[in-house]
C-alpha cells in the first residue's frame, strides 16, 4: 500500500494548527517567534492574527525507493512517478491560546511503468487539527513554549484498494481509514533564532479490504513522527528555516496477525523561507527531499520536490 504522500500531509496538518507567539522583553525574540513560525508551518497564526486562509502547491519526483531491508534502489529504466498536490487550508483562533485548522487536498499522480503511463487523482483525505499552547514561545527566556497537538484525518479520498483505479493505480488519493493524531511541541526563541521540536503519534482505524470471499481485515500500525527545526529571522521579517523529520511506522495487522515486514521508515529534510508581502499577506517556498540513505528508510519511496504557499491573514 502506498502511503508516503499521505503521511507528509498529515504531519503538516498536525503542526499547522498554529501556536501563538509572545514578544518578550526583546523585539528580536518576538520577531523570531511570530515571523519565524510561518517558515516551518505556513498555517501558523502570529500573535496578532485571529484567522488565516491559504493555498499550498506541491510537486515531487520519485527518484528511488527503500526495500523491506532498508536497501536503496533507483527507479528502474522506463519507470517514473510524479506526485502533485494542491491544498486549501485555514486556521482560526479559539479560547485565546487555542487554534483549529482545516485542510482540503487535491491529489494527482503521474506514473509510468512497463510501457504504460497513466495520470489520475481527485480529492484526498480531509484533515482537521487543533493546538493549545500551555506556555507561549518567547514569553520567558527560561520556560519554552509548550503546546498540545491533536488532529483527525477523514477518509474522503479514494483508497488504494478501490476498484477502477487504472492499471497503475494513480486514482488512489487516500489511506481508506480514519486517523487520529496526538502530539507535543516545544519551541523557544533565542534572539533572531527559533528552535522547535515536535513529536506526533498517529493511529488508524481498522478496515476491511477486498471482496467476498477474499476479504481481509487489516489495521495499519501506529505511526510516530519526530521533527526538529531551526529558523533564523532577518530584520525585514524574512525568515529562513531548516528542518528534519523522521517517520517510524509499525507493522500492520492483517487478519488478526502481525504483518511482518510491513513497517515503514522515512527521513525528510526541508529548506524553506517565508517572505512577508504586507501585514496580512505572505508567501513561502520550500525544497524537500527524502535522502536515499541506506537503512534510514524502509518500504517507502524517496522523493524530492518543491512547495509554494500563499497565505492571507486577518487580525
């Protein structure tokens, strides 16, 4: 089952229900906090913002893959895959320190293999997420910002086992199950620098796949994602960020038995930047890559790509 693309979106949404930033006794601390947060997660609200809406465009090229033993193999001659996604998202502040976000994706895939080529896609899995900040980033030089994260992925996309997907299954746009996320984020500003560490665990509901008499009851394994990011904010409020994440997913349960060899691992490195166009408009660009490092990945494709985002906010 191909799930690489969907995990990336779920990670973004889990983080995108933004944290509020508090300007401390240094203007640079407040600036790094409020401007820098958008360089990692475009859906984050700054301290003075009450809501935002945006559009995010993604394009990725599958260059290689990790097998079940962590070995890396380049895409074979004549085989290729291009992944595209267009996300519409929004966030609104609630209860002063809380925020709720919604993301609706459109997903497309071009795939070529064995002399065949195919393009397909459609609506993906819709995501709803929330964040509550117990302490605010930059409010204290000692105590960092600490926030709880929660999210729900709704299976509105087409699962990979659906009929009529095409011979290369490019019509698959979702995982076919509900997914709940819970996480913790810790963040602190040091002058113009912002440092973030986040851990998220996701669990999917069980589902039945196939048609009688060959139906199978399965449940995907628990999925952990760890992210670390460093952001530098210039006096102009242009912010540059480098982040690394690592996804670890356990074996699936198939027919009540652990599916040995079905676990997943995938590292992702991202370089991004956010440019404020005005007090209420900003744009972001990012480069991401799943580096083909032996043993770091497992049962996943390795992709490199681009992300472009436009955000409009309201105070």
